């Protein structure tokens, strides 16, 4: 079977090519990819080439398919897996498999390391390692894009689960956020911040009683409040506050006052800025957990931290990078039950734009860039559908559908795009 895929050959050398897939083996699965969301991790790969730890040394001779946040449907199941999977099943993949037999050992991952498995492709062969590690995950919800976003959503879920508290006199960590505690999310209305708000508000098993979200961009705060209203949070027993700290004379004093003077049980930092980290430290309460979510681009990143409080107030720091398979399963389950991660997505495009978009990803403002692999379409902001709709009725209809869904991407828009993509160009 022929496939179209974006393959990595070296530093900033991404090529969209059509080629023949090899015959599928009995311990493999043939699948169709429908959607993939682009990730900064792939941008790093594109700029490091074979120097990246997940990329084989011989990538110039044996290029690998990019894209690790993808979803699709199973086309054919190898004999070994017929008791677990069937044709037509929808799926997502946990790329961090930790299987020793991949092309680069334990660090091998679809979307990085494999010649025939990655999200920026129309058809792929899923290697046995994915199934052996339980990383081919069924998705039973509507559409495909939510399953593509299960990997970034798992990063949020993993971060929340990584928070912990201690009981004086005991060395056992009590994992997760404190039930009915006080939580703050700093620089919290970017794409991943929105995902965290969405997750915290929709969890069934544990939630804060006070949830303060800060930023210095009022337009983004207003948008967050529109997407995730304080009224909905109140219906879940959460006192949600959106605070513009840029307008405050003394942000620390105000945030502490909002907490009732106690400080916060968890403070999640969504921007790698020393001043934000310091502010987070200043508003921690007793046994407070500072969760440093956003990874810095510099290896020498440092910020002040109050070690008096570490000693006497039991404050502490955690940081996570990605989510595990259980986190992805939790996200997929929540999405199949109604959680919509569309707030992450700001741009839609076809497979044709992946090389250029990936290489320049940090320069393109907004949130997630969602790719439909069987579509040829310029990378287009959802906010620009109306303008493009003046000359193309497909964009006009996409604009109408998205506006009916609070300006967000949605399953109806996805279905319309997939059935009318031939009219885009």
C-alpha cells in the first residue's frame, strides 16, 4: 500500500513523500491516520536531526516518519493481535513506550524513531512494540481530533497527579492535589493552561475548592472565562477566579488575600519565567507544592526559592515532562464521556504544510496546529475562516460551524472538512 508521509532526513530536512509501505507482518497492524497535532518536541527533532536521542543515527539513509500526537482507524490486524483489536477500531498511541527492542532502544517512539510509523502520514504500520507495551489505545468518543490531543492532555493530567503533600511525622507522599484545597495556575491561559483548567473543572474524583488562574493578558483571560465560565465551576463546587496580575500593585499580597491568608496548596507555573516561579514560591501555603510545568529552553534556567519555608513550612517543588499511558487512558475516557479538548486548537492544516510549519512552529502564534493527513490545505487560523470564506464557501461554512461552537474546532467542523476538502484549493 502506498502512503504519503513527512519524513526526517537530517537537520531541518523534512520531506513530504509518497512511497510504498512494506508488507505487514503477523505481529504488526496496518492503520490509517486521520489527524495529528504538531508538537514542539518535533520542532526540536527537526533542528537536531540525528543528534536527538530518539532519532536513529542512520536517519539520512533510512528516514523516519514524524508526528506523535495522532489518531486514526485500524485497517488490518496481524494474526498475533486479532484477539485484542479489530478492523475499524479508532485509536490513539502513547509514543513513550520504553520498549528495549525499538530502533534506538528504550527511547524509541512512533513519530520519532520508526520508518513506517508516525502521525504525519496517511497510512502506517504500527510495530509490535506498541502493542506489547499496551500503547495502542482504543478511542470510543466522537471524531478523531480529541484522540490526537490525548497526548498533550495527558501531560496536564500527569502534572496534576504528580503534585503531592506530606503528613508531619510521616515520609509517605500523598499524591495528587489536595481535595477541596486551594490551587493557583500562574500564566495560566495559554493553550496548555486552558487544557489544565478544562481538566480540573471536569474531574469527578478530586477538585480544589478555590482555583485562581492568573495572567497579564486580559484578552486571553476573557477568552478563558468565556470558554470555562465561573458559573460552571461553581456548579462543580469550585470557586474559580480569573486575575490579571499585571494590573495589581502587589500581586503576591492580593493572591494571598484571595486565599484567605493561608496561601495555596498547589501553585502550577505555566511559563518558564524566573519572576513567575518566584511569585509562585511566595504564595505557597504550608506543605505547598510548586508544580513547574513549562519546560525551559535553557539548561541554566534558575529562579530564587525560599529554603526557610522548605525547612519549616514543608514547601516543595515537582516537575513533569509528559504523561504516562495511564494518563492518556484517563484523558481518552474523559473525552469519550464529553470532555472536549478543542480549546487547545487554534489552526487547521493539511499534510502539505507540515514540513514548513514544523520548522517554524515557535514563530506561529496561537495554540495547537491540527493536521488532517488526507487533506491538502494551507495552515489556517480558525479566526481567519471568515475572511477566507469571502472567496471559498468551504471556509465560510467552517466559520459558521465553529462560531456555533463558541469559536472552537469541533466534531461537526471536522466531519465537514473531511467531506469537502477537495473544494479547498
